[in-house]
C-alpha cells in the first residue's frame, strides 16, 4: 500500500473517530460509504471498521472515564438483590453507567451475531427502517433537549439490539441509535457518549468473531491505518466532551442525529 493512501486512510479514520467519540456517532456511518466509493469491497470495509472500533471503543470509554465524563465501575454489586438471588452466577456492575453499558453489550451479542448471519438477505430492508428511526429520535431530541426524561430500561434494551444488528450488518449506524436512544431514556448526554463507546466495543467484538467463525474471506489490508488513525483521535475527543455545556451538547447531538437520519433515508431511496 502506497504511503499517500496510508496517510489518507489514517486522516479519514482520525477525523471520523474524533466526531464519533465526541458526539457518539459518525465513524462507521460516515467512513463505510466513503470507502465503498473509493472502490473497496464490503468485506474489506466492514470487518476493518469493526476491528478498529473494537479497540477505539474501549479506549474512548476509558478516556471519558478518566476525564470525568462518565463513571464506570464494573465490580460486582454483591449486595444487590438480583445478584443475591442468582447466587454464584449473579453479576451486576456497581455503577449505573456500567450497568447500561453491560446491558447494551449483552444486546450486542444478539444483534451483531444475527446481522452477520443474515447480512445479505436483510440489508435492503434495514436501511430505510434505521433511517426513519434515527430521524425520528433526532427530531424528538431537538424538541426535548432541555428536559430530563425518566430513565427507561426497556427502551435501552430494544435500541441496543436494533443498533447492534445494524452495526454488524453495515459497519455503521450504531452510535446514532444508541446515543440518542439513551438520551431519550433519561441518560445524561455526556455519559451517553462514553457508554456508547464501551457498548460499541462489545458489538464490534461480536461482529468480528462471527465473521471469522463463518469462514468469511476477509481482506484486512486497510485495517492497520484505520485502527491507528482512530485511536490517535480519542484523547482529544474526551477533552472536547468535558468542556462542552451539557444542554448545548445534547442539542448538537439532536441536530447531527436528524441530519444522519435524513442522509440514511436519502441513500436508501436514491
């Protein structure tokens, strides 16, 4: 691979991941169609993006935790009633942020694995549905960005499965659903960004493993520059999120989500 191409892929990954780790969306959603337009095959693009976000998702979550944007504590809450009832098999993270990430991660196993198995057959139907969902949530956030919604586990679980399915299918679309869905479910905007990064890492891990188990012939040539470029942007994004006003930050997420929903629908019907 020529140096100019490596530098281009590095720069694209850096910028897209900077946006993704700052707003909780945009890496795969933006980078996948761009790479396809550059002439790369889907089996080069999707697995490479999943692999790079597997690493950057975990790193971004750690960086946000250190910056104080979120509080992760995955130690077992042994005194919780659910843990006591399950006995030795009982596990539940101590902090609320960790619990949300944990539930979304479990949802990822269902959504991402199912997507990898049925990718070819269902892709044509999923894109317009995702576009409608993302657009709807963006509009709702724009109207409700100053209010605080009551937390709802049911919404978080349903959106986690849907978003993970879309991620495993196309390499993108996870962040807009999970980030906006958490905000509409009562999660603080800054925490939602970090939780999305952590949960997305689980989603990507499930997707990569499933593609490998299925014996898919994958070309990993573009994975290294994408991975390095994405990782390099994470510290800056954590700093940006820390300094942004929460209400304005949520408004920005609403605007970006709405625009991504419109773009997704345009791509689906064009």
